[in-house]
C-alpha cells in the first residue's frame, strides 16, 4: 500500500453521514490501482477502481479525488474530516493538500 485515507462527513440535522476511503497500491504486475470506496457510513459502499501504469497518473487521480472532497462545505454544508491517513511518501504535503483532522 502506497497511500490510504479515510474521510467522513456528518451533519445529523440533515441526515447526512458519508464515508470516503481512498487506497493506492501496486499489484504483482507493476500496475498501480486507486480504489475509491464511498457511501453512507455503516454501509458497504460503492467501489470504483482505476488502474494505471505510471505513478504520475496515480498522483493526478489522487489530487482530483481529494480536491473534490475539499469542496464539500460548499456542496453539502459540511466538510469531510480525516479519520486516518497513511502517507509515507508525503504526497499530500508535496501537492499542497491539507486534510482536516478530526
């Protein structure tokens, strides 16, 4: 596993409880996969998988996914909060992305 984060957005008065998981890993054939799981907290959720060959494309997909989550206060009325993050290579800092710790 190269990167993983778990984000949650909760707004009880609007019955909003969303979970978002992003995992970046490398398979046995040298391909990189970006797995995005999202849905209501407490459910299995929907999984979308993107497979790419270059690390640059992985980082671009990760930036795209996380930047969309950062627009949640405007779209949903509540921000996603970071419940856990695994970023040993410091991709978030290099890309200037900052997750709100809860």
